C-alpha cells in the first residue's frame, strides 16, 4: 500500500483581500536586469537540434476575453525521444495593462492538476495583483495532462462521484473495507490507462518543467520569470534545478521540500491540518455559531466523536448522497485553506450536529472541483497521475503502520481519515520515475520562497527547507493562518514579492511579515 494518494492538492486560494501599503525592510541589492523582453522572436540559443522544431515554433494568438489572448504550444511527449509524439499545451496571456511589458510572467496555481487557463480567465487577481498585471504579460497555462492541454482522462462524472464519495462496505480498518478500496483504486488506475491515450508515463513534473522552458523560448523571453504557488513551487524549483542559468525572477509561494519522501510529506500535511483545525476551533469557540463548547481540547474531542458518528451512521444529503467520515474530513480540510472559509465550516459542522449534510457536501464539492453534477476540469485525475509518477513508492505495510502511529500521536483527530484507503499508484501502468532529493540550482539568481507559519497544505517547514537548499534562496515569512502568503492581505509580503518581480529588488533573507 502506498501513501501517495493521500497527499492533498495545494492550490492558490480565494481572491485576495484589498490591502493598504505598509513598510517592509529590503536588502539594498542593485536591481537586476529585466528577466524578459518584449521580443516575440523564439529564443533558441543552445537548444539541441532535435528540440528546435518545438523551441522555434511561432505562436498564433487569438483573443479569448477582455485583455486576453489564447494559443496552443506543441511540446514533445517524451523529451528523451522527441520524435515519438507530441502533446498540446493550452496557454493564455493577459497583456500588460501598461502596454509596455518588461517580459512574460509564467504562473502556476498549484495542484498538481490545477488548470491555469480557466483560472486566469475567471479570476486573474487570484494569481497576480494590479502591479504585476501592469508590468508583465501574465501567462497562464495548463501543464501537460491538465485541463485544456492534452489531458489525463479516467472517469466520467458519475464514475468520479462513486470514486470520490461512495462509502465502502465494512467497518473502518476491516479486511472487507480494505479489499473494496483496493479494487476501487485498481479500477481507477485501469480506467486512466485505457482512456489517456498512452500519455501516463510522461505526466511528470520533470517533463512539465521542460515544457516551461519551451514556453519561455516561444514567448521570446531569454529568462524565465515565474510565480508559482504550492505544488507550483516544486514545478518552479524543478525548472531551476534543470536550467539555473535560464532563471530570471522567480517567486515560490507555499514552498514544498523536494527532498522529503511521500510518507513524510503526508505526515507533515496531516499535522498541519490538525494544527489549523485547532486554530479554527479557538476562533469558533469565540462565536455564537459554533457547534462546540468548552476548551479547544474539548471541541477537538467532540469533533472526533462527530466524525466517528457519521462514519458509523452516515447522513443523507438532500441530493441523496451519503456523508461519512471521509467526506466530512474532506469538507473540513477544504475550509482550512483560508480563514475566509471558516464561517462555512462553522455552518457545516453545525449542520452535521443537527443532522444535515448539505453544507459539508458543498465544501467537499468545492475541494473536488464538483459543480452540480459535473467536474470543472480533471484536477483530481491529473493529481493522481503526477503523484504516481513523481513519488517513489514506499508502500510496505510497515511504512503504513509506522505512519499511522505517528499520525495517531501528532494528529489524533485527522489520523483515522488520512492514511487508509486504496492507492491507484499501486496499480499504475508505469513505475514512478521521480526522485526525492534537494534542489540547489547553483548559478541561478536569487529565488524568493514565501512560507506561511499556519499553512496546513504546504507547512512552513517546507518553505524553510526549500529556501535553505537553493543556492540563492531567499525566505520571506508570512505570519498567519491559511494557505499561501502573496496577495492574501499581508501588505509586507505582497510588497516584497512585487518589488522583486517588478524592480528586481531582492527582499532581505529572513524577512518576517507579522
């Protein structure tokens, strides 16, 4: 049994709050030369001959919204054999509002599996603030396997509903339940293989990073300017490790430690959500809308009892779906990504206390990208595909037992709903090719890493570790709760990122924004 399926998606959250400017300290390092240019000529210097058809392609842009252009970029399916087939990448550009861009700024909202094209079309402000939109041509793209690009395809919506929400038979921890979960996972993996047209072995972060270098070149930028969130920090760090000399101005918000195993990553996330849940409870108990009373410890104990109760006797929502412990935990974790979602979590838990599952399902659906009876893109399918290829299997029963012991001790409320369940990676058609090791990117310019002290999805120690590994890593700390730091209401963090990306002013390493 592997633990890779239990890793949680990490994506850019809700639209940023309006902020006022406040002072922050910066190291007075001379501004860097602009990392990109307005030239539309493809950048092909130093490109191997077999990749020139991709690096030298000319883009055909078409208007696809106010201030937006869309195009498709072709990349090799397999960089080790560029003639063995092609994939298509969907790309959207928001033209710089100044009319004089200093270059292109590639963005990635996270995941793996989050679609950058649809997000930019719907909510540019989730990715960048007005200062970045003024200075850069902001680029969103769907990585290989995702969204409007050549996509991983596994299930239709009813099948995905069953995979994500159906409650398996048998008691939690029983052989009957585990057998049902293993079969469900194997069926999912088989469907992905059958419906994805042979692309699964090539859906890796290493290949996606190489795709970004093609994007940089065809956009006419000699250096890659990049703003990546959550999983996008791993994608950006991977690029820096492959092409340190081609890095321009890079910011990684919600840093992920590339050296940590899947088991340790899963444990750190579980502990992060347990801690965020305690912060939520402390806030909840100060309101008149809380389903719990007493101390935080009392409330956590009562929540554990609530989870066990719905696990044993699921609640039926108005649409007929049954809410068990796993789906309720999905709802809880979804709301912990942002303090703005805490009122919805209070409502969901009060509803469950009173016998209603509807608000809890709304939160779980939000996390799973489900709207009505359909799914917005293929995030969950691509998420599994990337993790199955990126994380080496650590799937012995001893590994799972050891993790469960640590979870029980460090995240007792979250633990019963975290590590169990079937794993599609165990039945994936291709073994993983990724490795877990430090990324140093020697020879790169400064790379800014933002970490949030109360981030449950990408815990703060991951940002600390990533910044320390990078030869030119610069850590900026956002003191607060929730996922990510840039454009989330802390002007100190936002100013530091903007000053670097727009003016090349490198923040002081260790800058702490309270």
